[in-house]
């Protein structure tokens, strides 16, 4: 396993993080965010954030403790491993004991990069990626003495890289089972550019055996967005996301490579989603274990 080559190519501010979300059938949820950072002085470091239904932890690592491989994707941070086959956690420090192994089923990958042509904009602060919209889980983890059984659970993986998170953004994600099962991810953000800027959105909805892609680069319009809702329209398609209840926890986010900004995420929020095609309601789903995050402009 080798450290990614681009870690060595720049001393400019940079971060890259991977968001691994795991959900049991009973609604217990655990997210892990291993990340790499380069600050304004070229100093390198790594970190791991752990978020449960009720608490969160921040662990610092040296850059040398992080190793990443692209093909196949695999990441080792300290004694813990993350990859396309699953995770193996061995963490005992800073008030956190987290041990165990989870195995992943086949990934539901997007047909194309969620950023579309935006991925070629070198001046963007942050680029988003979706690794798996949903996949099955097996195995169990022990978190501070409590066993979390993820057998027949659901996983989700995404990634971000760049210099900083957008100053103002909304993000929500969920996956659900049943006859009308599906998954979705929606992000709305103000995007500064070297000259001007804009507010844009990216969204993927998996439903009925197909992917629906709604995005600014495909003509989507943001009809409304606020700390508790977002509405986007693309042609005859219209997606509404309404936050009904939340339990926010403080997390760290990058600013010029440094994880010094405090944001708040509801790992398990109650969110109602409605997806329409013209007058037809393709689905309405209220999920008590959706994730929702809104960050106002500084």
C-alpha cells in the first residue's frame, strides 16, 4: 500500500476525507470520517472523526499513520483499515474504544461522476464524490462496551477533496428498504470562483431500479433552500426535502486545509422527501434515520 502520489505534489492547502456511514435495521447509526490535511505552511496531518447517534469523537494522527491505495481502494489509519470490502477497526484512545469488523456487499455506484463538468473547474474550493449510494452490511462493532449489530444493515460512502468546504451549504442523505426502497443524496452550496460564483446543486436519486440525476450542470434550478428544507426542479422532476426533527452534533470541517471550522450534522434526523414527475408522485418517504446538515455563511 502506498500514500497517494498527490499528497507529495503540493504544499498548498489541501484536504481529502472519506465519509463511511453504517446503519442497523433498528436505526442505530455510526459514521466514520478518516481524512488527510495540508495547511498553509505545508504541514501534513491526518484525523478520524467518529459520529454515533448520541456522541462524536475527534482523533488526531500523523500523516505517516495514514496510507491510501486507489486500486483497489483501501485506506489504513493507525491500526484500522477501510476499503471496498469493509472496515476493520482497532481504536483504543482519547476516551473512545471502537473495535470490530464489518463486511460490505456490492456497491451501488453512480453511472458517472456526480460533479459532471464541474470536476474540471480547477478554481473550485471543494469537489464531491459518491463511492456507493448504498450497500449491504454484515458484522458487528463494539463502541465503548456497547455492541452494534450491523447484520442486514445499510452502508453509504462519499468523499470530499479540495481546500475548504463551501461557506454556505445544505446536504442530506438517506437510504431505505422495502418494496419502494431507494437512496438519495442532495447537496446545495454557494460556489465561489476566481471570477464571480454561483449557487449550485448536485443530487442523485436511486428509485425503482434506476438513477435520477438532478444537477445544475443538467439544468436543475434551486427553487428554495433554508436551514430546514430544499426544493430543486429539473424539467418535470421536482425533489423536496423537509427537515422535521434533528439531533445535531458538532463536527470539524476544513478551511484552507485546516480542520478548524465547526459545523453541525444530524446523523439521524427525521426528513420527509417527495419526488415528483409532473403531477405524478414517484415517492414520498419520511425517514427517521436520514442525515441532514446545513451550514450558514460565516
